């Protein structure tokens, strides 16, 4: 019964106009972020384009003197790797969290 | 300070997936903050991984310019040639060893201006190389001079009152010279760009992918367009994907709509196909194909 399913926190909800038919069978992947702070040149590409709004800019500076991204909402990350692909400094990447790995669904295309 | 060091150390146990494909001893790269070139390198590395070609069978060739640095950062056999000569160098590499996958990564100034003749003739002969032309609308490394790809009215250091010369439409140029594969993406469209690179590498013959990329320091700042991030936002709002569009319609106006997509995919005999076929007919059995075990 769809009504019985637990709801994700409001912050992570996608803007569906109806519930996808396979919503109860699809396991949403979850990612763990790795940020190499001192490679960052503060472009903000990752913060701006993360579809789940996971990242924010730090108030602090790295050794080069740039603000760098911080994880604001780790649970929301779906391991889409967009931040990793957009980052022009090779400073952020995302790995699938352990417990999800055997569940498949890693290939996002 | 201490906090930063902890974060860095923490991530040291898992290496960045790109570290194996890049010459990390040369990092940080020289590109400015919010320049789009790093993203293009990631897409190329991902496409090379996807293609399944052993890295020893790949060669990357660049000319001069900001994009010209790509050859120095990517960890395959790579060559940084003189200005405009990336394509003839790549042609030579390909002919010396047709089993190599030769990929040219260079900028609009290098490939379309100084190397313009090489570009049209490689496309005409359909030499089996892949050309990735990063178009940032300007000569970046040398100081923001006008390029033959600078949109009309855009400001450049040698066009301080705005550019009055009509620019090249790169996909149309490649198409009309006979390229086998022609696509255009922006550096924001990372996944599509990666797919296009993989397709271009797999297509026999001359393949061109133009990548519209932000130059924050010289193009964006001179034209008061903000940073590279502002240009990505502009691409997000103003790019239209239209596969198979007529390449004559692909002009880029200053801050106008940019049409992206895969425009041409038409395999036709490559330079070596024609060579073998022709001399095979002329000399009959006496002719040995250029390289026996090719493909
Ligand atoms: S992997 Fe995707 S969801 Fe996770 S932080 Fe990066 S862009 Fe956001
Ligand atoms: S000058 Fe322009 S193209 Fe060159 S690195 Fe800087 S932003 Fe990139």
C-alpha cells in the first residue's frame, strides 16, 4: 500500500506530480562524498548544480584562499556523481555507500 | 588550518577516481577558477574509460592555448605541438600507426584560426582522427584577442569597441568539408558531452565535437558576463538540444540561443580506405594494403 510507505524528509523530496508506479520497488542509491578541500578553487559548480541540494560553501578558506564546499545534508545524496563530473579541479567525488552496493542500480547512465 | 588538514587526510584513503588518468604531479592545473576546461578533461577521461580501448593505444594531441594544456595533464601518450599544428601532427601519428586512436583536444583559436587549413583538409580527406574543439570564443592564453569564433559585437582585447567580423560556425565548417561525425555540447552538459566523445572516438573518419566552454577571466570578465558559473547558468537557460539540426542554422550570436546536439553521423570512406582501394585497383595483386592488420 503506497500510503503505508515511510515518507522521505521534506528536503529530499523530488517534485513528482504523481508517485512513480515503481516507487516501492526502486531502491534509491545513496552516496558518500569525498571532498579534497585543498584542490578546490571555489567555483561553486557542485553547490549550484547538485540536484539534491546536498552541498554548501564553507565560510572558511582552504590553503589556496578559496571557499570550498561542505556537505550540508549527507542523507540526501543519491550518488548521481554530477558534482564529481562538473568539478573542474577533480576535488570532489562520490562513492556508493556500502549497504547499497549489493542492491545494484549503480549505473545511472 | 587544523580543520582543513583533517578533512584532506580523511579523504586520502580513497583516491579520486580521476587520479589514475591524470598526471597528478602537474596539479593544480593552470586554469582559472570557474574555467570550464577541467570539466572537459573529466568528460574525456570518462569517455576513454567507457570506450574500453587500452590506454596504450590512445594518443592525445594539443596545440597551443589554455586548451592546449590538456595534453600535458592527461596520462596517456600525449603531445603538445606548435600553434595550430595539432591536426597535422595527429594525422602523422595516425598514418604512422593506424592502430592508435588519435584524439586532438585544442581550442578554437588553435584549430579554427591558425590551424584552420589543417582542419578543413583533415575533414575533407576524412582522416580517422577525433577532434575536440573547445570553443571559448576568444584567444584566452595570449590575452583575450579576437578569434574567428568570437560572436559579433562581443568585446575582445583587440576589438575594444566590439567585434564586427562574422564568426565561423564550426559544425557547419566541419560538415561542409565532409566530417563523419559532428556534434556540439556545452561544458555544462557533461553526460552528453561524454557520450559524444565516446561516439566520436568510435566513429571511423574525421569526428568533431565542439564544446562551448566558459572562459571566465578573459571572455566573461571583458564582456561583463560575470564568472564561469554565470556562463554555465546562461547555457542552462539558453541552450536548445536539436539533434540532426541543419548545420547552417548553428551560428552563435553574442549571448543568443545556442543549439546543441549531434548533427552529423555519416560514415564514409576514410583516407586510408580510399588509399587502399585506389592503389588496390591500380596495382592489383602487387599492392599490399597500407597496414595489413588494420581494424
Ligand atoms: S553525487 Fe549528486 S546528489 Fe550527491 S552531492 Fe553530488 S551532485 Fe549532489
Ligand atoms: S584564461 Fe580563460 S580559458 Fe584560459 S584558463 Fe583562464 S578562464 Fe580558462
